[in-house]
């Protein structure tokens, strides 16, 4: 309620709006004329009330403009935050993928350690580095080297290498290597045969556990798809199902 609508102020107005076509303000002597429409209404032209009303409208319009501006700023901030969040998500995703890729391609090298065969009396240790260099970490305890055992181990290693890399029989490999090393005392015993067999199996594919794996091994063999005359043929597999 404004001061013009207060009961004490309203009692000071002169004129009767029902009988007279106008009423007069008791402070500024401004007349307010009645406008005839379908229903009788009084149209105000009071200068003070018009200024206040205009200021109120301007304030409302200003608040509306500020509200629109705030909504636009809020939408801009949300878009900026969404863009930053998407960039951060993409960055961490690429970083995780790169880390996993590098982890899968890391080559792990393992050092080989050897100790002296003189148990309890010698603390000699040798380490084989990644580049094949031998590094003695602990020295021998003054005992002489066992040259005969060293030569025998070299002969056994040569036999195991030939068993792994060639298709010769193990007996023929043994005879061939022994003829090149006549000074080494070695026999074709069961222990040597097991070593050569393990070396040969290490270079062979695993035993297939299904027909599909066996077929894959055959197809990968370059000699399987060739006939005696050198022409290729189509392999056919027949399975008997109960």
C-alpha cells in the first residue's frame, strides 16, 4: 500500500468521483478526470505516482535483463566445464591406453647366476648380464679349476643345441660331437638322452589337445599342402560324430 492509498490521505481528497467528473489532490491541487468506459473508472495523471510507477517498471526491466545475462553466463560456464571435463576424460583415457601399451611391450631380462661346484668350500659366483658378459661377483677359494668337468659341460651343451636346432637322431648327434672332442670322457647314458630330448621338445609346438589345433599345426606346415609332384592340394578333414 502506497502513501496515496492510506485511509488518512484518502480522506483529504476533494470532490466526489460519483458526482463530479474530477477530483483534486489536496497537496498539489492536480485534478484527476474520470474516463468513461463500459464501467466507470478513474484514470490517474498524478505526477508523483507516475514517476514511482515508471521507476518500478524500469527496475523490473533491469532485473529481467540481469536475469537473462546471468542465465547466459551460467550456460557458458556449464559448456566450458563440460568441455574441460571431456578433455580431461580423453587425456586420462589416452594416458591409460599408452601406459598399458608400454607395459605390454616391456622386455623383461633375467640375469643368470652360477655358483662354484665346490659346495661348502668355495663361494665363487658368476652372473651373466643381458649382453652375454660374464661377471664374477665372488672369487674362488684357491682350489684348482676342474677342466675335465668344464670340457664335458661344453660338449653336453653342444649336443643339446644340435638336438634343438636340427632333425638328426640323438645318437648320430652324440657320435658326431664325441668325434670332435676325443679327449672328453662321456657316455650315451639315460641322463644325457633326457637332456637332449628336453632340448628338442623346447623347440617343438605343444601337443594338440583337439582336432582343430592339430589341423592348425598341419596347415602351418609348408610341406603339408604340397604333393609329390610339387602341386598344391586342398586338405579335407572328415570327423565321425556319434
